[in-house]
C-alpha cells in the first residue's frame, strides 16, 4: 500500500526499450506477462522477429526496476542482453493501460 502512495508522488518518466534479439513465442508471452505485473502504462510492439519496441510510462523508480528485470530475463541474458537499447524520455501521459501490438 505504501509503495502505491509513494508512486503517486514519485517523479514520472517515460522509457523506450528496444530489444534486438530473437525471442521464442513463449518467451515473448512471459515478457508481456511480467511487464503487466509492474502496473505501468504503455505498449509493446513487435516490429519483426528480432526487433521489439517497448514504450512505458510510470514512476521512474518503477521503470528502473522493470529495466533491471529485462536485463535479467532468461530470454534476454547473455549476448541478447547487450541488445537492449534504453532511452529515457519526458513524461507525456501518452498511455492509458498496457497494450500489445503484433
């Protein structure tokens, strides 16, 4: 409960995460499911089999935890983890909820 209250007053941010790695369909589903547990707004877009773009908005601390999760995700470890491109952007209140575009 306290973390929810803290997030209301926390610095808001937007982040774009580009994944340049081939993910198996079950790994992509796992990644989507885990992102939803972070309770952030944004979208995940599959550009191609080896290019996924994730754009999210929330409290900056929550986004930082999610980025750390992505760096440790089993499908993104090893050489694939070097394929993560992180770009911080100004918060725009651009999203409502989380959606996936295939």
